[in-house]
C-alpha cells in the first residue's frame, strides 16, 4: 500500500488563503456588530455563520489536497492536525478560564467551571448554561469541535482512495444529519454531531477531489456565470429567511451554496485573479485572527462605545472600523510572534527521522 506524504499542497493556492482571510474577517465583523446593537439583528449572526461555513468548506478542500488521491498514514495525519490546532486553542481556553475565574466582570456569557474546562480541552461538546448553547468554555471553540470530528472521521477512511473516501464520508454525514432530523436528540453530544454543519466539510471534500482530478477547473470555466448566480442566490437566501428550525436549515443551504460557489470560482479561476501578498498574509494568520479577535474587538469597541455612546452613526462606524482593524492587527501580531514560531518548532520536532541502519547489516547486504 502506498501512503501519501503530507504538508503543503504541491502548488500553494493563494485564493484559498484569500478565502481564509475572508472567512476570519466575516466572523470578526459579526462580533464587532454585537457592541453597538442593543438588540442584535439576525444579520450579524448569519454573517458569522457564513464565515464559519466558508472555513469548513475550505478545511474539507485542504484535507483532500494535502493527503492526495491514495491511502495515507492516519496517525501522522492526526498528529499533524493536533499540532496545528490544539496548542493555540488550549492556550486561549486556559487564558479565558483564568480570566473568568479572577475577573468575571469582563465576560457576559463565560463562567468558570472546572468540568466545562476539562470537556473543552478534550473537544467534547456540552450544553453551556452561560451561553445557552453547545459552546465550550472559550465559545469560539465550537467550530474546532467540528474540525476535530472531521479530522478523526477523515482519518478513519485513510485506507481508501480519495474518491471512495469522499463517497463514504458523504454517506456517513448524511446518515448523521438524517438521524438528527428524525430524532432531534436533546443530549449535547448526539445533538452536536447530527447537525447539518459537517455537510460543509463534505462539500469541501468534493471540491478538493475535483481539484485533484482536474475537473473542477474545467467545470468552472464552462459554467462560471451560472455558478456565480447560484452562489449569489444562495447568499440572498441565507440572509433573507428568518430564524426557526426549517428557516435555519434553508439559511444553511443557501450559505453553503454561496460558499461552494465562492471556493469553486476562486480556485477554478485563480490564474485570472491578481496575487495580493497582503491578503495571502491575512489568510496565513486567519487561525490567530479567529482566536484572538474577540479580545481585541471587546477592548476597542466595548470600551470606546461606552465612552462615546451609540447615538452618532458616524462615530459608531469609526469605532467599528477601528475594532475590525484592531482584531486583524492583533491576529497578525499573534501569528508572527507566537503561532508561526510555534509551528516551526513543532514541525522540526515532528520531522521524520531517517531510519538507523546497522552498518554491519548494510555491509552484509
């Protein structure tokens, strides 16, 4: 059995970095809007949701692109994903726990609980009474619970070809979604894993397969205009429908269609798009931006709007722009000073070592 290697895609797609930057910025903006809106409208929530769905589609695409068309080593795959995701997330979870314990007035929906801290660090979903949802102690980590679930389920299919992996993963996730729709479980763990959110990973897997097999680019070049229209229609649907069980499902379908169209068009038409180093850099820093922005936005928007109020729309807009810039800047600084050096060190530690050969045995051969 041939096991594929890991690491960067053979040719790094700069449009994927654009999409990562775009997704992180959407989440950041949605959280910045929380501060001036006393009664947050649906728009801000759907904006953040769109960013997360884009993240998930991109994640599925990348997993296929880096593992290739054949079988791969699941242990090495999981080890690399854990080294990529866990250290920084654990750091922020522990910092949030310490602050919630010592300075609880800083938070609205974060309360220290030792059991919740342990579950959060273990990526186990639970119902959080403080946030009234399936959120870990550091609320942003709910997306990483899905990421870890995807990594494990993807690794379980490591012995298959990429196409068969895509088929099996699709069937498994559709089965989970069907169970969730029929049974609507109340328990946190089955409720979390039988939601429709993992379908975004599946969409990314098929797009990644299309990129590997070469048909994605041909498809996009032939049908770029209809694909763009479908993406725009999906985006409109995602923001048009109200809240509710069926409405949220329709919104998810619309935003997923928009995300699929956005990724397909970006990758399929990459050679026609300009290469912007600053946008690539933001994409590189997207994980750091995602994790740290909530602190920067809270410090800037939360404090400034208390001082100047929310009566003047121009002042509010200026504060929001400053908060968005601050969130992006904080993420970039964190990436350059902590994430990037940490990843380099962990890669050196994880680098495969050449096998030691007995000299005598080598001579005998």
